[in-house]
C-alpha cells in the first residue's frame, strides 16, 4: 500500500544537546527532507540519525551530508543540483 511518497524518520538523541537544540536540528532535517521528496522513489523509507555535530552544523552542511548519504545508497543522483532556497545558511 503506497501512501504517496517516501517516508522519513528522524532520530535526534539527547547527545545532540538540550531540547531546544534537538528540536532545532529536527526542524532543519525535516526541511531538508521535504525538499527531497520528489527526487526519491515513493516506496522508500529513510531513517536519519543526527550526531552531536549536527547541533553546530550549518543547514547547508546538513543538506550536503544527507544528499551525500542518499547518493552513496544509490537513491539520489550525486550530480543533481541543490534547489535554491532548500537549505539556509
């Protein structure tokens, strides 16, 4: 049964930082994932685990790392351009 697109799960543990920081990281990752929905197969399930460095990383770096991981898995074309405005600095 397909529900219309890839599904993303986020794991942002206490190791990333206090609640405010964890929620900020989760919001940034959700924004990045929203920009990837059209580029991924609809039956794909992806779980992202944020490491402590995500707390201080810029959104552009998080976006680059997510895209790099998906490209290594063969789910995303590594040469695909990053849409403008998909990740803020």
